[in-house]
């Protein structure tokens, strides 16, 4: 469940990564072509969708998250 909650944070960090790539202006620094940047963004998007699907399926197969009431009934301490 925690991994599903952290997935959007990971997604935001990965989507913001191209902001640190070198841009034009300095001839000594190689720039990243737009085609590679678009491929990266859609690749990250597809990986995030697949990760969310796999994590959701794993959570569903294990019976879902345990609520506070269920945890209190199982563990009396």
C-alpha cells in the first residue's frame, strides 16, 4: 500500500528530470533532441502505468489493505 502511495511522488520526480537536461545556448554542451525527450516522457508514463497495475494487482491478490479496525481485532495487544 505504501508503494502505491509513493508512486505519484516518484512519477513527479521522473517527469521533472528533463528540466535538468542541458538546453541550447552553449555550444560546448550537447543538447538533448526533442525526440529523445518525448520518448523519455512517454516511456516514464508507460512504466508508471505498468507499476501501478502490478502494485494494484499484488494488493488485490493479498486481500487488500488492513484497516485499523481489522488490525485491532487480529492483534489484541
